[in-house]
C-alpha cells in the first residue's frame, strides 16, 4: 500500500487481517478504501459485511452482503452469511430464503443445511427442520450441534426417547479422546445442556441437574445452563438455590427473558409476589410478545379485571394458548357471560381436562370465589377459618406452603415420608415417578410445626389414637388417590363444619377425576356427607371445601 496506495486487493487483504486480529475500526477503513477503488469486486463487500457483522452493525452487514450477491449471485457462502444476519435481525422468513439459496448453489454445504434447519425450527416448521438437520448429518455424520438440535425438535414433539438418543449422540461426538481437551469444548457444554433439558422433560431431575452443572464447569458463562439449572432446581423445591442460579444467568445476559420468567416463577413459589411481578415485567421488557410470561403475570393479580386484561393480551399474542383461553372463559362466566365457555364445549377441546374442570365448577350449586395464586387463596381461606385452631398438612415436601401457613396459624402438624411419592402418580399420558417430590429424608425445621415422618398408613393410626385439636384447615397435598383417601379417613376426627379442607391438585390435571377428586367424593359417600366448594384457584389447581351434614364431627 505504501508503494501503491490505490492497490484495492492489498487494502482488502489488510482489512481482512485486521478483522481477524479484532481491530474492527481499522479493518472497516481499509475495506471501504478497497470498495472506493474497485466497487465491482464482490469479495470486498463480503469482507466489509463480515466486519459490520462482528461489530454488531447488522443492517449495514445485510446491505453489504446483498451488494456482494448482486455482483456474484452464485456465491453460496455469502447467501449463508446473509441468512445468519437476517436471522439475527429476526427476519426469519427471509433468512430461510437465503439459506435455501445457499443449499441449492452448494448441495453439500452442511453448515447451510444446519442453519436452514435452525431457522425453520424457529418458525415452528418442525418436519422440514428435521429434514434439514438429517441432511446436515448425512453430509457430516459427526455434526454434534445438528444431533443436539434434532433432539430439541423431538422434545418439542413429545418424542422424548428419540430426543435423548439424539442428544447422547451429540455428547458422544463432542467428546475427545483426551478428557482435558474435551473439558474446554463449548460444544460439549451445549450438548450437556440440551441433554439436561430432555431429561428434565422426562422427569429425571437429578440427572438433569448433574448435566447442567457439567455444562457450567466446562463453560462457566453459559447463561442457558445457569437458567436451565435454576428452573430444574425449582422443580426440585430447592428454591433459594434456584434464585442463585437464575440471578447468575441474568447477570451474564441481562436481556435473557426466559431466565427472568423462571426467576419470577421461583419467587412465586417463595410467596414473594411483588418480586415475581418485577421479574415477569422485566422478561416482557426484553421480549414483549412472550405469551407464557403474560400468562404467568395473571397469577399476581388480585382481581378479575386485571386478570381479564392480561388474558386478552396473552391471547392476542398467542390465540392458541389453551390455558389462557380456558381461564378467560371462566372469567367471562364469573361476570355473567357464558358464551365463551359454551364455545369451548362445542370445540375440539370439549374433553380437555381444563374444560372438564370448568364444567364441574359451573355445575356446582354456587360459584366458589375465584383466586389467581396460591398465596392469595391461602389468605382468603385463613380469613374465613377459626384462626385460634391449628392446621394439618398431608404432603409437606420441603415445607414451603407449611411455612406460609404457620405464619398465619402459628401451630401446625405436617405428615410426609420426606422421600417422595410412594408410587407412580399417573396423570393420563403423564407419569410422575415414584420418589418424585423427595426432600431426601430432610424434615423442615419450622417453629410451631410438629412433623410426623413416615408412610401415612403407618403413622396416622398411631397419631390419631390420641385426642387432637379440631382443625382450622387441612391441606391435602399428597396428590395420589391412595394417600389422600388414607389421610381423609384418619383426619376425620379433627374435622367439623368449620374446618376448611384444601385439595392442592384436585382439578385440571389430565386424570384429575381419579385422584384427590375421587378420594373426596368417595370419603363423603362413605360418611353420608356432602360438601360446599368455597374457593378455588384455576392457575394453581387448588380447591377449598367445607363438609355438610355433620353432627358434632365426622369422627364422633
């Protein structure tokens, strides 16, 4: 250049070298100089586009890639790069066109097939996406990311066995013979992360935690792994640890909407409703059309009007959000408009468990009071109970609801094995495995609480042979029919007409009529009782009832 300042190729090559060295401003200057000297060289526009792309100037990158394509339409790699920029600009349909152009021009271009699959997956076109992943894998059998993302598609389609196989192949192809070398491979971290997501969906929560932690060991700044770890820790009831992981995720990537949403969910589980609201609103700030976040915001509402507005907004973003559609129909019904519910009954969702729940509720003699979150529901029940009495809880797990109730009633009795479900909890096509919801034998330490550890059929006969105080409230959170009917039969000695019975999973689950609902109705039939439903929360599946036709007490 010193000898020949107008040497376009030298400026272009220097610009490319400076870009590789990370000196983007200097690289841009030389690329622009090359274009000024020779505006008809496609390669120069490509290099400037790369500089713009790496500088985050995506609109300028798009412009320069298009200039290069205009000069050289058969440049497959540039079509692929343009697709990448368009995808980052959220122009997904245009990105698909660019990737298809790349694969037509270079059918053996595995990366272009992979990128096309990613864009199609983002559009929800799962079968064409899977076809493109399979083509990328055919061209490059050890393409770990393609295996991993094929697993993600299978997970979206509910094919969890196939998803696990794909993700395990991704881990296999990422691993190197030298373990130390593998530990530095960020692709391996991504493969562990995706496999962890599949195993979480399969209910193998402990193994998914292990995989997310492995991903973080390999790539400590992986916001996805921290976010996913936080979500699964919430599933395990380890709420404080969940908060720590999710805060780490948003520290690394402050605009990660899913992590803010997950943090909101954990705050809700901790009864920190205002902090949950703030996290959901933060998620929407970064992703305004995140329908699930709008749905979650419904749960922080205290009244029907606020819930109704959010449900309308949720359905405007995603008209197919069935939970929002069902709850919206319920809200309209409570306001006197039955037409949305009638429409549901005439639709293909007539037999859906949420619709069956609404049908049961609307056939009750009186509409129960409607609440939108667990904690507001508990507060309302407390206000309508005898506050001087203690409460009883069957199914304590890690003690989060017990801790909330003890702050209201001051005295409580909790019953649990603290080892998880005693048998599988079958919910139609879903199955919570034996041992789920385990506290690993750890009994909570909560002042005012007395905990009785062991299977109900062993502990309840002994406990209730002694005189016990009448209950203000009994919280049945044992999930299974067998456990719930056992708890009802023994706790009848502490139930009278003022006792409120809460069933934590009575409604909405796929097979809800065969568990807590069945136990309640069989118990009442055997005792010659009926019940009034006094409150419910359709977002948390809780129902509160009071028994009728009592004399001095069920057990008297």
